[in-house]
C-alpha cells in the first residue's frame, strides 16, 4: 500500500498549518515535541488502519531522508 502524498486532501491546509504553528507558540522545544507526538497518536487513532499508518510512516521517513 502506497499512500498518496502528492494529492492535497485537506480542504484548508493553510488554515490547519497556521493553527498548528499557533498551537506551538509559547511551548518549549520539549513541549512542542510532546505536542506533536500526541497529535500524531490522536490522528493515528482516527485513521485506525495499521497498514496505512505504517505506509505513511515509511513514506514520511523516506521523504525526510531524500530531502537531507
């Protein structure tokens, strides 16, 4: 299973990004990292499909490594 990382499915991606940035304002680096981890786990629970989640995780890591 290959997740589609090229198509935008989020209706208001810019609005969500702004909210994400705003949520981190005033947090320390450790708090920001923890907030991101908690957000990932909440979203993973909403997706609920372990195979899709593993595929997304692999795609994200490959993208980071390719960008480095």
